[in-house]
C-alpha cells in the first residue's frame, strides 16, 4: 500500500501490537488497570486534572452532555462544519441543536458571529446551555475569547477536540488542558492523532464531573460505598442514575497507551507535511489553510479559488481519486443532513460553512505518507490544474 491512498490512516508498529498482546495474555481484558493508566497519561500530557476513557469520541461527547445535566428544554450550539457527532450529542440527551457559522479562513466557528447571536439570544431569553466548538483540522479556536463569552452569557463549553490531540492554544497551553472550558473530548478513531481502533476520552479539571462521566459510562453504577443510598453488603453495587455501557476495553487502552508515547512525533510529522504542502502548492489556483505550527494538522484542507481555477472541486476530486489519491470532503454541513433537515435545519442559513464545504478538498496527511507519496499528490494536482 502507498501512503497517498487514504486522507489519513493509523500508524501501528510492532511495539503497539506487543502491548495489546501482553494484555491479551494477562488475563484481564476489560475493567483492569490499563484504561486508568491511559487516563493518567493523557491527563498529564494535556495538563488536565482528570481523563475518563470511553468507547468513542461520540460517547465522550454524549457522556459530557449528560454529566453537565443538559436535557430537554436546553439548547446546544455547535459548528455546522463538523462530523455529525458534534451535534448528535445534544440530541441524545433531548436537547435542541443550533449552529453558528464558521470563519472561511480556517473553518472554525466564527466568534464574531457567535457573539452577535449571543446578544440576540440573551434578549430573547434563548441562551445556549452549552457551546461545543470544534478545533477544525486540528487548529485551536481562540479559547480565551470563547471562555470570556461563556462567563458573560453563562454557558458551559465542551471542546470537540477530536482533531486536536497534540495541538496547543495561542498561549502555548495544550488542547485538553481545559483551562478555558468545562471539558474537552478526544477521539482515537484510526484517522485521528493516535488510535485505540475505537475509543475516546473526556478531559476535565472538575473531579466531580469526571466521576459522573465515569459512572455514566458504566450504566450509572457505583461501587463507592460513600455514595451508596441503601445499606451496603460485600457484593453490593448501586445504580444511581441511567447510564450507558461506554467503557474502553483493556485491549483498546493498551494500544492507546503505547500510541500515547508517540503523540509529539506523530504531530511533528503532520506539521512537516503541512509545511511542505504550504510551500509546494503555492502558485496553484487553490486556497491553502493558514500556516499554523500549533495545529495538530488532522486535516489539510485546500479550497478551490472562486475564480481562476480550471477545474471544479468535484472534477479535481474525481481526477485525484482516479489516481488512487484518497482525497475527501470535510464536511458536508450538518444542517444539510436529512435527519437535521427533518428537524427544520437548513444549510443555506450558514453560507460560509456551505461555501467551505462545496469548495473543500482534504489532501492526504498522516505519518505513513512518505515524501515520495506527497510528491505524487502535489505533482498530480499540478497536472490536473495545468
Ligand atoms: C471523529 C470525530 C468525532 C467522533 O469520534 P468517534 O471516536 O468516531 O466517535 C467527533 N467529532 C469530530 C469533529 C470528529 O472528527
């Protein structure tokens, strides 16, 4: 296989495989110590007090909403230019979703648009309970500004950092430190910075929230006697609320723990690839993403320029796919999905997300993309756009 055939893919070595095999031989394949070690490791990496390992990034979002107490009657605001999970988490708990348009320059939520919407919402008594920003493509949003708005208008922030493990904010603190938010979620799907096959984590500095999330991920059950309502017995456990089964197995956690040692190396390589695209695509009729040495570079999204491009986005997409180059589109706007249309949403209400989506093309970027693979991608684009 060549590295250009997919826009992203996992990077698994023998040491990762051995770590999983060790757990397989250990006798404890779920509810053992390794998930806890992964939590501690990533909490230390991010500078957060707690991490709670769960079955997916989506489960991390769902658990965060539930633990914060979001429910029917509440509204959650997120970006229309994201994976559907960023919005679905609100629906799981019965809340309504609204979207805030993005900045065309980088695909992140437009904080000027957000502020204007908040002023209107306050006047109408319709403020969001939670805002879920998405660090699009691994580039951190201006979190100090968002947290100022959160304090002023009284909402919580849960960062969808599925793209951004290994990134840092403008002030240098790592994404996941939760300095400016109630919680931050990561995904360990194979396309993300590190993988557990399927998996995710919630980071937070709020220990009580972390405990509630951990309980939510295991049916709402506690084995902590201090929390028991009924008289306890040695075999006793109590279900305190309705939770889900969202635990991460020891096999997944072992893979994640082995991968966690490589975050900086993986992100460094992604940054090199982004830098090289940045210089070698210069002069082509494509809009490049802003250079960003703090981004985790989960995606490298170019956009077809409004004029002067000899091919449409879809033509370029097909021509690259015909060369087995695994380009993709991130994302079709969430409000345009049939499920969200049926709830009354319309992508046209988010013209910048729509424009981004119809002009965007994600080029391959991942640690297994060799210099020769990247040359092939660049050369192919030059030929298609000649
Ligand atoms: C991948 C992703 C998720 C969901 O993560 P899973 O682990 O696949 O559940 C959520 N939000 C964004 C922006 C993502 O890219």
